[in-house]
C-alpha cells in the first residue's frame, strides 16, 4: 500500500501482543494510569492468547484454524487502518498457509472474510441471514462464537492501541482503511424493559462442561438464565477473559465517574453501532433524560444537549475513536484534558469506548433485542 511501512518480521515476537510493546512513556502520569488499569491489560492480553494461540487443535466443533483466525484478525485490522495491528498480524500470518486449496475451502474463506469485513465496519447490518451463511460454509455454533469474539476483540484492540498512542502524544501511523459508515438510525428512547434473544442454540446448564459451568459461575450475577452468556459459553475460555476485561473496565475505583462511563457507552452503542440493548442498559445511569433522548436521536443533538464540558468531551472523543481510530491523535484527546479530566480518567474514556466496539458487535449480531413484554424489535 502506498505510504505503508514494510512488513516487519520482528512484529511477531513482541512480548506484549495486546498493546504491541509500547514500553514506558515520558509522561509519568500516563504510566501511572496504565499501571492502575493493569487488570484490564492483563485480561486483554489473556484474551489475545486464548483467541490466537500458537497452535489450534481442530475437532468436529472447532474448525477455525490458526490461519483462519489470523486472516480474520488481519482483515479487521485493515478495516480499522491502524498500522501497528496490520504489521503485527501480517507478520504472524505470513509463515502460515491455508491447509486446503479446494473450491469449497476458497468459498469458505471468502465468506468468512466478507462477514468479518462487514461486522468490523457496519455491525448494524449483520442479520440472521448472515449467520446462516456462516453455517452454510461449515462453521459450527462454537466456531461462530469464537469468530465473533475475534472480530469484536480486534475492533477493541485497535481502538485501545490508537487511544493509548494518542494519550502518549505519539504520531499516528495508518494504512488506507475502509470508508467511514453512517451511524445507526436514530430512534426514540423508551424505558420499557428490554430482553436479548440468541439467534443460535445456547449452552444448556444441565449439559454444560465443567469449564463452562465454572466460567458461568464466575460471570456477572444471575447470568445462568441469560441467553447471552449461555451463548458465549460455547467458547468458555474466550468468555472468561472477556468477563475479566469487562469487570476491570467497570471497576468503581475512583477513576472516571460512573455517569461519564455510561455516557461513553451510550454514545458508542446506540448512536454509532446501533446496539439498542447496550445503550438501554446504561441509560438510567446518566441521570439526564433530556441528554439520553437527544443521544438516541443524533450525536449532534446529544452534543448540543450535554450540559457541561466533560460530557461534551466524552461524547466527542469516543465518537472520533469509534469512527476513525486510524486518525485518532493527541489532538483528538485534548478535549478531555481541556474539560478538566486527568490522564487516568482520559484512559478510562478510551477503554470504555473501545470495549463497546467489542461488546456491541456481539450483542448486535448474535441476537435480537426485544421488549420483555412483546416480540417487538
């Protein structure tokens, strides 16, 4: 690609394969903030190793090879345009080869590549038909869950890497990315209780493996009856590490106030990625009905309705990070500091916005959001 740096073989040997080895920064406040969120980065790195181990043992229900996984990851990295990721995953993929060059294998690879590209760029467009097409090319329910976790994780990782680089004042290195897609359509906010229904068969508790039961037992409370967690339990290891990221990002430890975390979640989930369930789950935490209604309509209305500089800055920054991570720079995070937030709080904004790039893609594509008292969308 014009302007892109050459493939760097050493990119595959980086010890920290999540943050991609940035090391210590000159800004000690940022180093302190990163240490305070060590739990997030440890769980994120564990997610990387679960989803992209050095060797994958294939079976009847696990057919996604390491080549399939890294090829998907490179596709998603290219969608984001973040050079650090593209270089790393290209270097890991380069020595591998597809195990089968048959027509069926080529059709399968083309289908999963197309799906990965669409889910990475336009999650609101994935529907039940798209999931059926994955099954038609041989992906099992376990494969589809792992596949979705991979796409969501890389979408998250790209935005964390770009966000941390911006906080450190490092220059952006990007490759040509996919054009920015329009935000999800605006809808009216309702306080009716929502439910989430899986589009795929879920794990039944009575038939769950020991690992699946253990992960469910250590998931957020009351999840044994939630189809979302029972679905993700098909890949118990990936769910365990995803839970670790979620819990550590949402820890109430004096970082970013809960109201601003909820605002970041709502701005990303409802207005941009179209995940009505994720948006509704945090709407009450914002404690500003006018602002919630405005954000459900458009980002512009949300910015106009935000009553203080910090709220405006959070909305603007997570929107920029979600839309164009490859263009996210030190100037992009400046509104957070101008509004009075410190480095640790600014990092929380980045982590929260980035995480919902992952979570929205799972919620939005693997199930349907309905009203608890009806079958309405």
